[in-house]
C-alpha cells in the first residue's frame, strides 16, 4: 500500500495516541455504511477488526474512488473481506498494483502458477514437510507446538516485511479452514500506560524458524534454516507509516527475544505481550468460500492460518499477492536494523 510520512517521529505519533479515542470514533463513523464511491458498503464484523465490503467487483477494474474507499477501510479495520469475486491470476496481480508494488518471490513451490511470479499458492505449504522428510501433520505440529506459535505476520524476519497481503480462495473444504486475524494497534492501546511506556523503549530480534520445534537427532529443516538465516531487529512498538498508530509489533513465529533483557525476562515479557496481542476481543475469524478475498494490513495485524482442515481430506487452494513494505520505525524514530540475510527491497 502506498505509504506516507505521518507518524514516523515519536512526537507526532505520541500526539495521535493521546487523541486515540476521538480518532477511532471518527474513523468508525467514516468507515461504515454506504460509500459515495459507486455505492459500496463497508460493514464491520467485529468490535476492533474486520469489515466486509459489498458492492465492489474486484475483477471489473474498479475506479479510483472505489480503490480509495477500500484503502481507507483496510487502514481503519485492518482486514477487509469480499465474497463472490471472479478474480483470475492476472486480475489478482492487476488489483494488487492499484494499492502498491507486488513482491516478486525468487522461490515458489510447484503449485504456484507459472507466468505470475507475484502469486504464491498456499498449497505449496503442504509440500514443505515432505521436502524435509516429514508428513504435513508433523510439520504443522512442529511449527505450532504452543498455542501462540502459529500467530505471525507475513515475512516478519525481513528488514522490510510486506505492507499488505491480498489472499483469494479458489477451493476450500466444506467446513473448517478458517483464518483468524488480530489488531495489533488495538492490542497496544489496551495495555496499561506503564506497560505501553516500557514497551515503547524496547526492540526485539525477529528470526526465521524461531517457532519451529526441531526433531531429535538430524533435522533437515534445521540444517536448511542454518543455511538460510534471516533476522532483523525491529522495534517492539512500531509507528504505522500511514495512520500514525502505535502497533504492538510481536508475533509467535518470528520473535526470538527482546534485546537487552535476559532470556528469562524476555520470555516472560513476550508471553505476556503475545497473550495481549491475541486476546479474543482483538480478533476476527473468517469463513472462506470459493471466490472470497481477504485484504489485510500486514503492518498492523498478525494472523493464524487454520490447523483444523488437513485431516478432512478436502483441498484448500489459496493464492496470495503481497505488497512491498517499508522498514519499520519505532516511537523514537529509529528504524529497524538487519542482522543477517535481509536487505530492503531484496527478496
């Protein structure tokens, strides 16, 4: 998504936080009901996050006013949903370009469509365990061996995680397979003032593979991780480049430790913050149908992919396009720093 300079310094973002309630009230009024852009409607579906947008044909080259209304809804509600869309691969990429620059992935699985390097098919994830000698169920269990480990933003170990993701459903099981998102700006605002002030000063190391529980003995995936290390130091609270909101920048899959704290201190603080970030009142759960599209702000959310569909014996085929993001900036104006294996704009 196109980004601006608002809220990238500590003073400006602090002012926004002080007026957070009034700002949220105004945005809530602006983000609901029929929109003057071609009669689209934005209907919130949970108290802090998520809205369903109707009256938009994403494959029909929506006009600039509609694109602006969708962008505003994403920024306000963090994730928006569309149903009954007729997007194909070309239309998916074209839609993404209206909001930013699609990421071109250097490596994709066999399920991803040839000729569209911007699209990754999530069925590729089913292949990953097999590449390293594991059935998919074991692979999933090792990635989610605690209740909080599966929560993540996309590519959070990079120095410049994607700004947003647009995911569309091609084939879904008759039941199960839902995705859940959490609003990290609301989670931050819900902390007590002393904890917010403490978190504002901290930074954390995000590293690929932190959430994986190794096998005993030789583990081919661990060897792969060691050969392809990706890690960055991000602020624990980042300032959203478009809204100026302060965002609790934590997740269960990438965050290894809080810089400057001992291991026991870091573990305790991270567990508390992750529990805050995933409290049910900050989340929304979406039931997919063929033709459904979810568009979320990857800078202000974490999400949990489903763990209840692999045993059903039904395919779940999803296609995603990610939009290039910026280097996060903390409340003190200090940007994230790369540790290993990552550079801005280089995938």
